[in-house]
């Protein structure tokens, strides 16, 4: 499947519970902090002083990813680190209960980390 042409097209291409979940997540993220939205690697990506968060809808799950997610695990123990950097994800299925207020708090915290620490993709050797 070709990547969506825009964030709105990404959401419009979804159906069922994934569309409902992504619409809720998107609104909650934007309520938490001002972000630019882009499509990157076929995902809906939220940018604030660098890459910050992403939403990836798949057939049986929706992934909410954080570039500095290892620093956000205290907000929700379901956020699981992945990879050797600070990436972490919250994996949701149709049955997963997630509160929009929590997502807004996570978005605010993620944006604040990028404001404080800079773009997580611009880490230099020795950092």
C-alpha cells in the first residue's frame, strides 16, 4: 500500500476501530501540545523541535510511538522501550482502554522533552 499523501488522507484511509482510535489519539495529541503533522515512513508523525511521536495503524493493532519514550514510562507502564535509543511504544488492540487525557499529558511531556533536549534525531557522538 502506498503511503498516504497527507495526515488527513492517512486517517481517511482507515476504517472501524482503528479509525476511531487514530482520530481520538490525533485529537488528544494536538490538545496536549502544538505539533506539525507529517507522513514519514508511512506513519502519521508529530513534530515539535524534531520527531516526537507517531501513530501507526496496522491490521490488528494501533501503535503510539515516542522518540523519547523511555523517559515517559512512568506515565503508563504499557509504554515499552524498543531499540537502543530512547524509542518506546504503546501498543493498542481494539480492547485496549486508553484515556484521551492521558494521551494529551503524554504529548505535552514528549513535546517538553524535545524543547528541553532538542531534536532526538540530532544526537551527536558523546551525548
